[in-house]
């Protein structure tokens, strides 16, 4: 997702890329993101399980949550933990267990809490100026050998994130 900032896992060979993909499918490592979403997030830690598929609307093709009955798609699983909840916006830590195209953006919009700055799945953000960044940042990768890579987002106040909670190991 070219609009998302943060950590990027890069493979130097096709073999390493295949192995990394297999590790992700077996859920042997995980990626965590922080994002600011519109509105007050209503729940504590939430496990989201949706089926996502491409849908064409006019000239534009977008990912969407689809019904599991009769429509093809791929399962998308995320854990969402609120870090800050305000009346008009919330900061969330999102751990993805699958790596679907625009997974977080689609799931948040489907929940009625689009990511701030998301002009594709949300709407113009009343709290930021036009041209504001997408407030979605890949902040942490946890490898199966215990190595943790962290990167805080470069967002200005009042969106700045100064620290992350400790890594929580969850069952897939």
C-alpha cells in the first residue's frame, strides 16, 4: 500500500521472498500498525474476521468486505487494540494475521471508523488539511525468532505517537 508509511520487509532473493510469504501464511511472524481512525472506537481489543474481495465501482476498483455466502474472496484477520479514544478520533494498534490488499483500510471503513486521511475508503478528514497523509503506519514487525523491529510514525502533534505498548503474543 503505497500510502502507508513505516517498516517494509524486503527480500533479497526470490527464495527469501517465498519463505517470508510462507512464514506469514503460517503466522510465524506478525506486522503491527498504528492508525488514527474517525470516531470513538467502541470496543476493547477486537478480533476482526472478514472476507475481502475486489469490487469495481464505475472506473475505480476497490477492495470491500463481502458476504461469505456466494462471493469469492480471501479471509482477512486483524486484532485491533485502542491506544487513545477521543470523541472524534481514536488511535489504534492493529496486528494483522493475514496480508490482504488494503486490509486495515477496508476493515476500519467497514466498522464505520475509516482511517484519517483515507480518500479511497473513507472521506476527507475534517481534522486535517487536504493533502494530509494517510494516518496508517507499519510500526512493528515481530519475527518468529524473537527479533522485533520498531518504527514510530513521523506524524505531527496532535497525531504524534511517542511509544508503543509491549508486544502481546496472541494465538492465531
